[in-house]
C-alpha cells in the first residue's frame, strides 16, 4: 500500500471533496473513456445515488457533474467561467467537452437524484451514461467517490476489496502504524524521512519539494482569504462568515493587553474556520484529507508558525509528510469518508494527521508522533456527519476549529510522555472503522438525522 502525500493533499474546490470534487473527477474520467470508444456519442446522462443524492444539492454535486461533463476539472476551475458555463448549458441543453463535440445534456432531465437504496459498493455512487441519437444507452460506468477526492470505478473498488489492486514498490511499505514504528526503529529515520524516501521513488527531490510548497501555499492563501472575507455564506441557511470579525476583535484585545491565556484557542479556531468558510463558499482549498475537514491541518500549521517559538517555514514539508503518512494509514485501514464512517473519519482523521505533524516538528520521536495521532483520533470516535440542509456549514465550520484545538492538545500531551501508551493507533483506527460500520445511515452525510433534523423553525 502506498498513498502519496499528493493523494492525501489535493488542490480542489469547495464545498466537498467527496460530493463536489469526486463527481467532477468522475465525469472527467468518463469523458476520457468515451474518447477511446469507436462509436459516436449523441448525449450524456447521470444518476446520483446514496449520500450524493440526499445531500447533493447542498454539496453542489449537480453543479460538479454538469461542469465535469463540460470538461471542467478541479485543477482548472474558475468560478466566473463556471457560472457562465452553467447558464449556457441550462439554456442550450448542450455540453461541449474537448474532443467529443457538442453533446445533448439537459440537467433538468438528464441528471437524476435517485433517493432509493444506494449502489452496493459505497454510499457515494454515481452512474454516468452515454446515449445515441435515439436516447438508448450505448456505454455506462459506475463510479464511487470514496472521500478526499478519491474516485474509483465499480471494477477498481472490487479489485481493492479483493486485495488485487496494484501497489508501488517503495523502501518503507508500512501498512500499519506498528509496521511504521518498527521500520523507524530499524532505519533510525523519522516518519517524515521514510515518507520522503517513498515519494522519491516516483518523483525527483525538486519535484517533491515544489509540490509540497504548492500545497502549503494554497493552504495559507485560503486561510488568509478567509481571515479577510465578510458576508453571508451561500445555500440558504444565512450563516455569516465570522473568522474576519473575530480576528479583528482578538487583535484589538491584544493591543489593550486584555488577552487571557485560553484565548489562544480562539486563534486556533478562527484559523480553521477561515478555511472552512472559504470551502463553504466554493473557494479553492486543499483536501486535508477531505474538504469538510480542510481547516484542521492548515490551522495547526498556522498556529505553529505564528505562535510557537522556533517554528520555521522550512519544516512545513516535514509536517505535511508526517501528516500524510498518518492519513494514508487511516484511509487504507478504515476510511476518510463521512458518508462511510461519519465525521470521525473526516475531522477525526484530520485531527490525527495534524497532531502527528505538530508533534514531529516539535521534536517528537516516531513513538510520540504515533501517540499524538492516536489521542486526537480517539477523542473523535463516534462523531456523526449530520450537516444541516446538506451544506458543509453547520456544524462543519466550528467542528474544524475544535478539531484543530484537539490536535494541538493531543500533540502536547504526547510530547509530555515517552511514546509508550495503552491504546495503539492501529487499534483506534480499527475502532473507528467498526463504529462507522455500526453507525446508522442517518448519521453518515445523508442529512436525515442529528443536527440536520433538529433545526429552528424560523
């Protein structure tokens, strides 16, 4: 098993990696499939299933599929151009993906939200179809958006579940935290150093450092935009952006020497909230490991750089590599998908990753880093994913703030010990997987339970 740091951290668009980025990527993959087919395509259709249907409109899944069919990808997304394209498609009932000409596609008719049972492979399923001039299906493919912007076909998912998915040869092929720690002991390397060695099997050191720098810069830019932006978030809940106003209040209090020690938690919170307010507004974010949990890792990095003596931007890559190692273990052995395991798999995973990264750059041993990740994940177990109106706003934005605070606390506690602790990270990850399997579908990103159905009447 090898998941690159660039699999865990991907530049994308809000509000959801699984419900926005994933379906857009699936559409791009289907178009590429059609370009290799010998027959002529007249039109396109799509059906959304499971969580993609129940919360798809709140997560902009419909917009993602429409734009994906038009050839737009998360990497080249431009908000103004996207709005113009959506308007034209809805009026003309045509899309023009590169290499396929003009194809019939009426979003009102050809994009179906199927509220029946989910497709068998995963809660986030979509069926993409190509039709001929008579409207008969001539090709189709089922895709699953499995969290964090990862997309697999029906066949690829079956191969993964059957253990036959191809892997990559790397010098430190750890598939568990226990193996990771054993390899660290034998090699004398840090977790980040092992992860770096693995990455260098498929790219040069310069390419790796450039990529890590871009991830860090996009995270920072997103956070800074969120700390400045005002207004109300889209979607109908009329949730106001709060990060900018709280930042101004905190700065004013600091200038008057009114700051209490616990106010550092407010700074950590608004760093995360700033990112997730940008995400909720459809801005550019980095999956960390998902969009819904995108604020935790950047917030902890910003806390470290801005508030901890001795922090250095030169070591942000070490933070990201360590965090990605932990995120890869969680994805491989459980899930990072809210639709599969609830928010414990999203904010819980993000907190574990951030705690590990912070412990590493604060000088922690591999054992202390593993302990930090376990503490952070353990105290998110059982957390449901119950977004009000299917929007990534309530409780998601504040939840990222509290996840970042837990991550910092977990790292600090772990560094007070010697790395020896009762509950191994592997067992905690397995507990998260089991809890997710037992969790009612109402609490797994369907907006059918919890806070999503306990909202004010006015």
